[in-house]
């Protein structure tokens, strides 16, 4: 601990000012500071240093809960005063908090100090000791000086052995040749587990001096691969769009469109901690792999449009037109629905659950600006804000009112998506009666699924409204209207195209 309370007060005041400014920028407004902890009050001093320190520690603990590692990553730039970073590092190491969040913040600040030395290249300058051995690195010496007032315990031998595993991992990362191979190597989760196993030793200067250079080297390699993959995806999307295409590939059952690529914010993703953004990075990697399996797209300019020469007039009489086909009997949708078997309904229920999971995966990992537009195989499924919230909710399994509402909304969305997909398939199979029949059967089964779902949804809406949550009830009714409209469209389509495809 710091022996001089005034010195600790100065450190915490620096952290407090940095935190308050960071939070103000985040919320776009003033942060109400407790009485006595305003910058002016701290400058004047009231002679009660210990009391002020205690109030400040409580205030910083509260601010800590609002400041995330991602916010710190954005805040620490090349223009950040190193004095602020050093004060924040002192604060984190003195807390002796072994939680993932505090460790991630400490990790980030130490790496920032390594990436931005006061004198360019100073961390690489290291001579030999008089006995020919390598002395401490300049960065470790700097960390020892920065944390000199902290209570630094000795480093256990087993943790010294753990530190020796960073160099092989860094070498492995350097040998990767692209984003796919880097993510497939599982280096990121392995290093995270390694950092967790260091426990409180993580805050030792020697540990931070080992981890920060690794982070800097790995981060540089990762950023290089990520930008290359994103550039390749953008180029492919541009070429595809020139040809009039919209779907780049399918990732985990969800089609990725050129619109989603247009919304890819590389800089924002790279400012998120690798561990929390790992799923998004994997999706980009899988999309790149999907593109690599596709044949290259030629630009439109490579294709010359050759006009077809007009057919010469012939004096020979042309072939006789085929006789008009007799009219077909009407396709009885209601009678066909009554013939749907429980097995058909069960099959569709399974498909609907798969669609639910695909939509949930997309909404949970998508950029918040685009999560309401879910790319499907033939179309984009647009969600209402309430439906998007339900798809990403972590309380779907709750036996509560909000859990019931979320489950109903998610199921409606999935059934509408399945219906729309089968309708598109039906249109494409109009000239293939056997395929048309398969998709028609699926639609008939989906109508039965929708009928049961409508009853459940109506009951949940009534119960929710009766309990005082009329907004949730109205939300369900809005989604049900879309489901009923889709059911009506299926009935009309089957009745129309069914009559055309039936044999005499």
C-alpha cells in the first residue's frame, strides 16, 4: 500500500478525472460527482485526507462498474498522457481484484504503455550484465518504478513456468498465414486461460512485462490478418453486386448479404476485446472460407453482350400451337390441411426450432445497427424492435411473463421465416410438379403449426395485458397480424398455383 496518503490521493484523483471524462463522453452528459470530490474541492484540500480517500475509493468502485474494457480500449489513444495511463495501472494493481474485468483492464493499460513508450524504441534497448547474463528488460524496470509504492508479492515458481509458455504461443501466431489459421489455432482462448491461471501474480511487474509485448505482437498480427480478410470480403461483395447478386455466402445457416458487408465496421470491431468479440471474428473468418470455396467472379466489363441476330423469315408454316389445356379443378386448401399428419407437423416443428436458433445466433452477434434485418436464403427478414429484443434475450427459459412473451415472439418470427422460404421455393418449383408438391405439403403443415401458435400467442397476450403489461400484449398482437397475413398469402398461393400444377 501507499505510505503517503497524499500521494495515493493524487493517484486516485487522476483516475477519477479520467473516469469521469470517459463516462461523460459515453453518455453525452455531465456525471454528478459526490460533494467534496469535485476537482476544485480536491485542489483546495480540507485536511481530512483519510476521509476523502475513503469517499473517493467508494466513488471509484461505482465508476468501475460503468467503465468496461472496451471503453478503455477506445479511450487510450496515441494522444493519451502516459501519466494518466500510469496512474490507472497503479490503481488497478493496488485493487488486487482477480476478476476477469479488472484483469482485462490491467492487461489493456500495460499493453498501451508498452506500445507507446515516452521515448520511441526505448523498450528495445537492452545491454548485457557484467556476468554476460541478460538484465531485466527496460519495460520491466519501468513497471517496477511505476508500481514501486505497491505491495508486490514474490512470484511463485509455478507462475514463472507459466510465463515461459508465452514465447512459443507468440511464435505459433507469427507462423499463421491468415485469419482463418489464426482463429483455428485456438491461441486466443489458450492465452486467456493462461492469464487466468496466473491469479493474483498477474499484477506482478515481471508478469505484465511478459504479457504486454506478447499482446502487442499478437495484436499487430491479428489486425493485419483481419484487415486483409475484410478487404477480400468487401472486394468480393463489390464484384457480386456488379453482377446483380446480393448473397455472398451462408454462415451457420444464415445468408450474408452485401448490405451486411457494407455495414462492417472494422475499426469498431478491433476496439472490442478479442475474447468478447471472438464470435464475430469467427463469423467473418467463416464467411471468408465460404468465399474461398466459390469460383472467382468476373467483373461486368469482362462480358461482351452479343445481340442475337433476328431470325430469318420463313415461308414454311410453323408448328401448330399445342391444344389448350383443359381447366384444372380447384385446389381445396382446407381439405388438404385436414390430411396433414402429426409426423409432418413434427418435422416442421423441428425445422422451425432450427430457424429460431439461426436467427438468435445472428441477432446476438450482429452489429446493433443491423440486427433487425436478418438475411435469409431468398429474402431479408425484418424484425420489430421487440422481436429483435426477444431473439437476443437471455431469459427465454424463464417461467415468467417476460419469458413467455419472448418465446412467443421468437416462435412467430421463425414460423414467418419458414413460411416465406417455402413460398419462394414453391414459386421456383411451379414447372416441377413433384418438387412443388413437397413444398406445398410443408406449407400445409406450417399452416397447422401457425394455427396452434396463434392460439398460444393470443392466450399469452391476454394474460400479459391482464397483468398490467398492455404494451407486451400489443406487441404480440402486432406480430400475430404479420403471421395471419402470411397464412392468408399461403392459402391464396396454394389455391392459385395448385390448380395450375394438378394433372388432369
